[in-house]
């Protein structure tokens, strides 16, 4: 991809799953990657996998904590340089029927999936506006586009993130800051494994998901790395406010 050499990119939740694949691809494309993650050991493992000649540095924080985000962003600018890209990937869910949930669960889902991106945008975007250059990629979900049983609050957050992306893209287009959203489908990640659990029932759930995907397989974290690297690069310099589904054809809207 053009224009990524030595550019600084933040990837939230970059220690595992989709975030790890995104971090590795951006580092391999020449970016200096700052991982924001609650688990610094996972970020360190990602850096180890990237190998020699790459730059990945982990900052331990909760993206739902505005002060922590602001502090970490200051460190990134001081230690790695001006931030070119922000990839909001951190996410969490605990599927269950909405009527069986409680406010404590809503608060946790909203804090990670919606408040976290609001915090990072509010801290990072002004720096991009000042420099009149930058890319923000929000990892949403196809659950936001079609709805998903047992994931009502999560789907609402991801739907809100898509609308937020489009709104801020309109606000910041004239400032040289481009925003786009990527919507993964069902993906083989540690979070998905925790959701499905183990045993015969888990196999049935996974098989049911695969049956709904025209390409007849689950997504892998690496399936999303190319589109994110593209959107961060100079090659996507005329794209903003777009929502791109990468889900094996599950959603063709």
C-alpha cells in the first residue's frame, strides 16, 4: 500500500484476534504501531510475531477511561511521532436474550464498544485536524446492519458506531481527516470461542452460522487486514464515510 512507511497507527484491542492481524499487517506495511490493550502481554506477543524490522509498542489502558486514553495518546506522539491512523477495534460482548440482560451488562458493552471509540476520536481527531491529515477506521460489525439474536445491545453499539463514523466523516472531510467503517462477519477469534464455549452445542451454533455465509466458512482475523491497510493508505485518499462489509457474502446490502 502506498504512503504507509513510518506512519504512526493506533490499534485498540490489538493484542489478539482481529486486532492482532491488523497490527501485524500495518507493521509489515511499514507503520509504527501503537497497541492500546488491557493485556500488555498480548501486545508483546503481537510485537514478537511481527519480527525484526517492525515497530509495535503496547500501551496498557482501558479505552473506556477518557483520562487514560488522553495520557496514552500523549505518550504515543512523544515516543513514536504524529498519529496518522486510528483503528478502533477493541470490542466485547456476552450474547444472551435482551430480556435476560441487566443494566450492568449494558454498561459494560456500551463502555467498550461505544464509549471507547468516542474517547479515542475526541482525543486523536483534533491532532489530525491540526495537521489536516489522518485516517480513522472503525471496526463495526455486520450485526449492526442486519441485527443479531442475543446481541441487541452490542448490535446497537455497532450500529451507532457506523452512524457516528458517517457523521464525523462529514464534519472532518474538509479538514483532511477521512473516516470509514469495516463490518466483519462471524470470525474465528478468542472472543468468538468464549461466546460459543465448548461441546456439541457450540459445534451446532458454529455450523448454523456457517450455513448462513455464502462462502461457507467463518472469517479469519487475516481476512480484514488488507481492507484496513488499504483504508489507512494513500490509495484510499478519495474514500470517506463508507461502510464496508467483509463477511463472506452474508450481507449483500
